[in-house]
């Protein structure tokens, strides 16, 4: 009997912990249908058509999702800023955390097999945005970008 009570308690605690986290998909879906949100989704066919115009690297972006809140009401911007500020998804590692006077930026990576499989960029402030890239990105390509392709 004690084992059953312990099992129920453990499952309840786990459910509460998972519920308190804001996953990326939940964050995206919560705000994608707000009025005046600019939403861009490029996947599959669109990315394949763009491939001839991209630089030749081993990195391949397979999809891009972006939300821009420039035309939204201040209430929507504030709710997004608060949700993004409290974003916590254990599948993503924080790579960059920048806090300026009027803007905050968070960049998260999801690694698999020494490749960046997903990159999430969140900006918070007067012009909040969410950008989600999926694909196979070499960490050295990110390093080249930060070094100005030197």
C-alpha cells in the first residue's frame, strides 16, 4: 500500500513539474494566433527550393518558424515577454543571454550527435520576436558567424 501511495505522489509531483515548464511548442502555439502577429513558416519544399541560393556547407536548415509582434497590442507584447522570460524547456541549452536596457535576447540550442539540431532565438522588449530553426548546423558554423567569418 505504501508503494502505491509513493508512486501516486511521485507521478503527481512529476506532472506538476512538467506543467510548470513552458515548452517551445506551447509558447509558439499560444501566440501564433494572436491578432496582428506576423507569422512565417518555411519548411520542406520551400527550404528545398532555396537550397541553390545558399552557401555550400555541411549545415542544412530544414525548417524556419518565426513570430514577430511589432504590430501587436502592448498587452500581447507584455504577455509574450513574460512567457519568453520564464521559458524553460529541458531539451534546450541556453547559449546566449543578453540583457540590455530596453531589450533582452536569449539563444537556445538543442544538440544531437555533436550537431545543433534546433536553434531558438527570442527577443524581448518593444519589438519581441521568436525564431525557431531546425536542421543540422555545425557548431563551427556558429563560431564562424560570431567571428565575422574570419
